C-alpha cells in the first residue's frame, strides 16, 4: 500500500485515538465506505446504544489505562510528559511548515499517537521528508504502547490491533 493510500486511514485512526466516540464521530464511522474499510481491518463499528460503554472503554484502554501509560511517545520513551519526543514532534511540524493545532488534536500532547498520525498524514502530502523522519523516529514505540489495549476485547482493542498494523504498513511504505 502506498503512502498516499495510507493517509486517509491514518487520519481516521488519529480521530478515533484522540477522543472517545461520540454521536458525530459515530455517524462518520457509519458511512458505508468508512464502515466497510474498518470491517476490512477487523473493526466492528459500534452502534449508538454502546456510546456509554465506549466512553468507559476509552478511558480504561487509552486515556488512563491501569497497566500501561497512555499512547504518548514521551511517556514510553523517557517516562515523562513533554520529553524529547514532544520537542522533536514540534520541531518536525515546524520544519514541515505545519503548525501544531490544539483543536484537531483535542488538546492532546503533541506526541500523542493520534497527533503523530495527523502530523504524518499532513507531512506525507506537504513534506515527505518529514513524514519519513516521523516514520523512522517516532513510531517504533507504538506496538509496545498498544500491546495491552490490543489484548482487550471490544472496539478499542480492535482499534489498537489495527493501529499497530497501520504503523507497520507506514513503515513499509
């Protein structure tokens, strides 16, 4: 799969990782083409009756997991918030001529996996050399970080497993 083909998938997964599923995002996931693409990678689109349960799953799996750190690179690489990974991501964004925008990032740290996927997506289009550096320098921690989440059942377990596969495909592109 080419880098260009991976960009929309990375953008979608970034949105899923950056916030719990709400009615608006659920409606986007229910679009026939999106639902089919998700099903192809092993993700069942939940229905509206599951939103409360999904909020709890999101909190326990990605926002505040009991047995692991959230998917924030600095926590996984240096054990602290705002570590070298966060500084490097900000510099790469600046180098690519992109500004870190807290709105799409939903207030997340710049080195949150969702933010990294968004930056990789934008850089793939506007600054391929930056996308290559992100792939080489800022995604190696992802399989380890999502291992616990990927071992769980439910929507976010499916998302974690598919995200690891996506990161592997990005590495191959």
